[in-house]
């Protein structure tokens, strides 16, 4: 087992480029990572890594060892997975990352329902708007809104999310409703700084291409829920995902504006690494989410 631990640590150091990152990936201390590599080099009688204060790189022998070792450990992991998958009761830790607002508002209820169905699966969920490296950071799968971005992963579409412009009746009683994106320049807009270009809102032009409308306002939040709350108070117009505004639109607290200019919806995807045999717990969650979001999402109904 000690030799296998050393081999796994060596692979992690090569793949992450540092002892610290490798230790984090394998859930241990950087000092332990260094000890495992030193033990492996002593056992083999050859230096595998060149170390400096700023970097670590494989020697010629280290690269040759990595190339031979990697498929062997992958095969061992596949064997281990095959045996685990024989069990009719899936178990083990399942690490998932998802965007903060979509994750807490929409994904958490689905995950809670999944957890109730499979009591032996441990859910370890990170809600963050940071785009993580699924493989390097040890996640089993990720949920993302918008372009998937990582072509090295398997990508499965779950549903679509529209981006809508909304305003409160109290605001629209005092200001003429915009009839085109250009009208927004005359309105107080609530800026969601999570967007790539917060002061430029996307709309579909006459030719079908995306055109950007310049907007401005005195309220800026890095959270769509906060933007919706401000809009409900009549403080301005907001451009937000439909899943955040859906309830307020159904109740009439907000009114949808410029619907004929909306861009194509953003897709929600689940992404997970390629594997010869997908872990049962991962497959179950992917299938569960796909079924849950197969029909029109609840936030799109009733407005």
C-alpha cells in the first residue's frame, strides 16, 4: 500500500505541477507528499523529479516512469470501480461543483431529493461562481450555466435558462417602459457585476445577431437575487436569469420587458470526466438531474 500511495502521489505531482497541489488533490499534507516521493526515489534508486524553489519537473527517468505507470494505475482504478459497481447499493462520496445562485436556489432541492433516495451516497457540494478544473481538483461532476468550455469532459444538457429584463410596476408608473434596447440608456439600471460585461446587456438584433445595449445605474450587485430585490422596490430595471425572477414575475411584483429582443437562452449542462466505466453514483445523479429537468423548468411557468 505504501508503494501504491507513493506512485499515486508521483502521478499527482506530475499532473498538477507542484507538491502542494498534489497533496490537496490527494487530501494530505505537502510534507507527506515530499516524503512519499523521496521514498519512491529511494526504492527505485533514481531521481524522478527535478525540484527548484519555484517549480518541479520530471527527469528523463521520471517521464518514462510516468508514461508506464499511468495506464497501470488507471487500470487498477477501473478494476476497483468495477467491483464497487457490482453492489446494488451505490455508496461513497460524490463531489459536485455548481454556480452559487443556481446551485443554492435550484440545484440544492434536487440534490436533497437525490440524497433521500440514496442514503449511502455522501454529497460534497461546492457552490461557487469560479470555474473549477473538474479533473485536477478532484470533482466527480460539475453543473454549469452557459457555454460548457471544457471539451475534455463529457457534456450533457439539462435545461435552458432565459435572461430577462424586468421592472416593478411602481417604477414603470413613473417611467415609460422601454420599447427597444436603445431606450435603456434613459433608464436607471441595476447592474449585475457577475456578467462578463456588466454595463452592456445582450439583445437579439433585427438580423438575429446579438447586439449590446449600454446601460448604467447607481446600484451594482454581484448577485442576481440582490438585483431582483432592488428591482422589486422600484429602484430600476434589472437583467437577470429567469430562474431568479420567475416567482416575482408570476406574482406580478415584476413585469417582463423587451421579450421580443431576448437572446437565445443559456443552456445548463452537467459535465463529468471520461471513464471507461462511469461510477454508479455519478451515473445515477446525472440521470436523476436529466429526468428532473426534462420538462419545462418550474421557473418558466405561469408568466
